[in-house]
C-alpha cells in the first residue's frame, strides 16, 4: 500500500528528475557527454558522502551482507552509472522530446524484469492497462510527430532505449538484492562507483576535460544535475524503490515529461497546447487505474479515518439514545 511517505518520495523524484533532460541538453553545449556525467557524479558523491558521514554511525555505514554489496553495485553500475551515461550520449543524437518518450519505456520494462527476478512484484491486467495508458499520455504531452521515427535518428533512440533497459534492470536488481543498508547510505556508496565507471568510459571514448567550456550556464547546469537531480533526487528515488517497489517507483518517469513541460511554461514562457493538457489527463488516468489497487486512502489521509470513526461514534450515540427512550 502507498502511504504519505511514499507519495512525498514520488513527488520529490518526479520534480527533481523533471529538469534533468532540459539541463542535460543545455549542458551538452559546454561539456563532452561522458565527462559531463562523470563530473556530475563526482560532485554528487562528495555531497552525499559528506552528508552520511555527518549523520550516520559507523555501524550504519558499513556493508555487512552480500545483499548490501549487490545493492551497491546495482545502484552504482546499472541504475546510476550506465543509465545516465547512455542518456547523455543518446541526447546528442535525439531531441529532448524523443529522449523523454523513449526513456519513458522504463516503467513498461520494469515489470518484465520483475517477473523474471522478483517473487513479490507482479503486474495485474489492470496495472498493465494503467502503464500503457500512462505511456500514451507521455506521447501526447511531448507531442506525437515524425521525430519519433525520423528526428534524431535510430542510433540515438537505440542508445536511449538501452538506458531505459539499464534503469529498469537496475531498479529491479536493487529490490532483489535486499540488504541491510538504508537507501541513502546505499546511494552514497553507489555514486563513487558510478563516477569511476563514467570517468573510464569518458577516457576510453577519447574525451578530454580540456574540451569543457566553463560559463555561468555550464556551471548552473552542472550544479543542477549533480546536486538536485543527482544526490537529492537519487536518495528520494532509491528510497521510493525500497518503499513502493521497483514497478511503482519507476512510474516517476511518466511524470518527468509533465514536470519538464510545466517548468518550461512557468520559467521560460513556453506554450502548452491543448494536446499537451489532454496528455496530462491521460497520464493521471493511467495513475488512477494503477492506484485503484494499490493506494490505501486511510493511510494517505488519516484524518478521513478519524472523521469516519467520529461519525460512527455519533451514530452509535444516537442509537443508544433511541434505545434508552424506547426502554
């Protein structure tokens, strides 16, 4: 069941990840793609490691089981490292709209891996319908066009699809690993692995830090993807996986295009078409279909339970009065 903490984690993940595609596209004008990702994880690792060292005891920081090690590797190598390396490389060959749509296949792929690797996460027929409905809404939000087939090229779309596969597999692998570490500590351990991996990929591809053009816009893009869409967003996202499971956690990537679109309208003066609004409604309808079997409103809105009990008590009191009068 989904409680208030899960909803907060979901909202934080969606909002913070929502600006990633825009910031990444802006930053790629100044950074080689893999070097951009590597620097992002360098900063995120320093921020998060500093935080856990100040707020956690030694016992909470030390991996103690095979599940802890497996969870750290799944976090750093799959869910963070390879996924983001492929996204940033793929965005060189595809528009932000195409990138958002292709990566939104992540929630569709997650139940496939969950069915193979997890025994406690299965998607019902209703859930599958909700997922497909949400994906249709994403396409409407971004805008169906020839870009889906021609814009950006099949090469870029293939790389972005590989990113969606890595993200889905990483989320399910984290859930399968279990372990004793908190999601925050596990993320703090995983980020250095992600940074090391992306630095190696950057070096192997022939990139050089000398290619970076340092401007205020470049610094702003780097700070956003490193701190806000990096350290903070990943703590929320991996906490969401622990709380709600891989399938429901990855639904956050259906909200990302909505956040990006609304943010562009509010901050940059971009227009929102009628088709986009229809897309919002379709996504919310998909969530309603999915949520109808997984949301416990009594836990999300505890006041309703209090009011219901209060109403019931009043009703019983009236019944007692009637009985006394009858007697």
